[in-house]
């Protein structure tokens, strides 16, 4: 259980960093002109799904921890 939680926290931090960095680039885009721009947009949305997944898992563990 402890190893799984540690892994989820690490992946949560990594996905939040990726969302932040790709989000800055997506905001700066005016138009999708190349494959790289398209890849950045797809990476942003894909990482957003993973971020929400880890957020929900960690939140449920936190709520379960405080539940007696």
C-alpha cells in the first residue's frame, strides 16, 4: 500500500509539471502549424486525464485515511 501511494504521488507531481509546461506552450500557440504543435496539444489533454486520475485516487485515499 505504501509503495503504491508513493508511486501515485510521484506520478501526480510529474503530470502536474507536464501540464504546467505544456499549458504555457498551448496558451502561446496562435495556430497549429506543425506536428510539434499538435503533439503539444495532445500531450496536454492526455496528461490532463492522467492528472485527474491520480488526483481522484489520492483524494479517495486521503478521505479514507480521515474516515474512522
